[in-house]
C-alpha cells in the first residue's frame, strides 16, 4: 500500500545577463542608489538565488494566462491578506494552498452570538518547491548606469547601480497526488461546512469529513501544473535584462514517498564554467528509490528532457541512461524539456488508474 504518492522533479534554468529576483537597496560602491540581487553565501562563495515565492508566482501566472485558471479573489485586511479559500472553483487554491482567517458575522438582535462562514481555514499546498539556486558560484557582477535622458541643461545625471549574473539555477518540486482535489471539512482544515453545502453535489465523499473532486478534474489539474512548468516565464528587470526562465533540463517522475530526492543533481564542471549532471549522485538516489518508483502499466517512472549543448557531460549522460542499470529500467529519454514534461503529463492518468488515486 502506498504511503504518499508524489510527482517530483528537478529543473535546470539558464539565465543570461539576468537579475531575476532582487533583495532591494544596498550601499553601493559608486552610487547611493544601488539594488542588489538575492544571494546565499557559503564561506567565501556567493550564489545568487530566486525565492520559492517568486518561482511560485511565475508558475501561477503561466497557469492563468495559458491554461485558463482564474485567479482566486484576494481580501486585504489591516494586517493580513488571503484568497477566497475556495479550492473547488479556484484551481490555485487547491494546488497552491491558503490560509483564510475570516471574521464571524454577528447576528442582529442576538447579543454577542456569532455565526456564518467565519473562522480560520487553511490548506497545506500539495505543490511544494525549493529555492532556485545558482549552480555556479561568484557569478554576480555589478553594473553602473545613470539617468541622463532629456535632463535640463546643467542638471546633474542620476547614477544608479544594479547587479546581474549569467548562470544556471537548479531547483526541485513535489506535488502530492493524493492531496490534489481532496479536502477535509472543519475549522483549521480546508473547507467550512457552509462551503461544503454549496458544492456537495460536485464532490465525492471519502469518509465522514473528507471529500474530493471527480478523478478527471484532479488529473487535469496535475497535468496543467506539469505543462505550465515547460512554459515558465517571469522575473525582475526584464525590460533591460531579458532572460528565458523555461527549464533547459528536467528530470520528472512518480514515486511513493514525500521526499524530493533529486536535490543538487547539477554541479560545476572542473573549470567552474559549465554545468554537469552529477551521475554519481543520481545513481545513488535511483538505487535507493527504485522499489518506490511508480511505474504504470505503460511508460516509465522518470522522464528526462534537455537542451543539447547545455550539459558539459552530455554524451556521458546519454550513454549511461541508454545502457546502464538501473537508469535504463526507469528513465525515458524524452527529447526536449517540454516533451519530457508533456510525456509525464500523459502518464498522470495511468498512474491515477494503476494506483487507484
């Protein structure tokens, strides 16, 4: 019996002269007006990164624009903001989770008695993702500029300073398949009793307090999330630092277990200039997880897609995946990153059916 079936994956994103996620102003070397990128320090090494929140926003925006998801209505209060908290009508509330703390409405003429659909309802996000962290260290460069366009005669130019980088970012994600479209009723859980009454005819009852969407809707939401990752776009400073953030390498598939085991699969080459797939690490991961990889009756558990010339050890990777066990037993070479994600999306329905999700 499966404990926690998930869809999980690792992505590599190539950035070219980019500043995708910034930390705000800092004291500049040459200008008071200086904006720096987010970065992590490990000893003397600096690694730029993109926050998990920023990555999730890019993902959402593609789902809105390309897959017809409707943004969940946001309520802004004095010290908080929350979405509609309706995972039946709004796919993003289902997949990305929420915390909705609504004030109870007082009944008129009945003193302090409270009623209505108030209270706190929260949904733990089935979709979880890491930071996007640079594979290569010490790639941050400072860029000095100034505003001088159409200033009146004699006016001083306005100097400013920014940072940018050319590097590769890696990150991981998991999507809990059993939690997509599955809701518990009650305060501090997913749905209020009032919301359940509105949608009860659209849900299947699992047990006394648990309901779920029909299987076809749950499958479609998972497929949309996968396909949207191939079209990822977004980031800061795109007007003058345009960079493609669609994955250039992906490894994605299905396993029984809540872990995201495909961590830090990419490493710098010996010259610290290009990126390699760490086959030694991947062999160890696949060896440990091979009895928990979910393989439907057709297809494989893992799908690999890449842009040619990106990986420094491309030929070694292709040879290992084609000839070496356990790689050849579980990994399908699927062409481009988009083709790999679409192939994995095709396997969502067989996985749901095979493992009775």
